[in-house]
C-alpha cells in the first residue's frame, strides 16, 4: 500500500467515524479574528479551558478595535489561566493592532500573510485559511503529527516538514476535515501515551500497529 492509498483509506475511515468533525474552539463566525485569538491561546493549553476564558475576554473587549487599544496587563489578567499569558497577551494586542492598522480589520486569507501577524505560526494560519476561507489547508498540530507519523504518512516531528509531506498525498478538498478528525481521533483513540490500538479502526492500515504485533 502506497502512502497515498493509506491516506485515502484513513480519510474514508475517519469520515465514517467523525462525519461532522469541526474545530472545538468557540467563536462568532461574524468575528473571525476571535478564532485567531482562541488558537493563539490554545498553545500548550486545552481547547476546553480556552473556551472558558474567551467569553470573558470578548465581553470586556467586544471589538477588534477595543482589543487593539487594550492594555496588555488587562488582557494578561484574563488569559492567565491559559498559561504563557504574558507572551500570549502581548501577541493578541499586537496582532489586533496590525489587523486594524495594516489589514483594515480583515483577516488575511493566505498562510503567508497570516504568519506576518505577531505570534501566528503556520498551524494557526492554516486553520484560519481552512475554517474561515474554506481553502485547502493542513493543520499540523500535535495530534496530526503523532498520528500521521504512526501511520507512516509523515516521517518527522517538524510541523513544517509534516505539512509539506501531507500536502503531497492528501486530496486538497479533504485535507481540512481530515486534520479536524485527527484531533478527535487523537483525543479518544490514538493517544500519545497509551493508544487504544485494539479498538482502532485504522489498525489494519497502520504500520506501527503491525510492527508492534510482529
């Protein structure tokens, strides 16, 4: 089985298991910058905790302009439960200023432009491009990297390299949802420390599982 064939098989199986998978971070669709902020806060933090913090943040600062004008210390106080709060608060305020002053308050629709924003890497940029603009994207978070490594679809833990490897074998129209489904699958089944291989729907196409059983 080639990597492309294995990828297509994984896409189909995960599609059947998680037909309606979506990003687990809450945001108002009419305010897409909220997703950008939520993803920044989610670095080394759970989505569940971020979803508890962002309603407080967005109530105090209900517009992009209010966030751009916010005192970093005030943002720090709210986002503290998310960890790394000083860096995250500084990035949030700086990114909002840049969006307002250089992009007329509109999120860029390319990875290249989005990564010019403070604190925004390719993972976040790909999520925005995929979820907000519906363009093909590959979100290489910890679940994606771990699972595609185990499946033999990628061969490194470097997110940029994994993204490049996956773009070569994933159908563009499937890549966004595939990455969302990997998150759900990684949390429930293919966990980092103790994957539930015996109850895994991908075991028959997983080189790691087959190697362990040989």
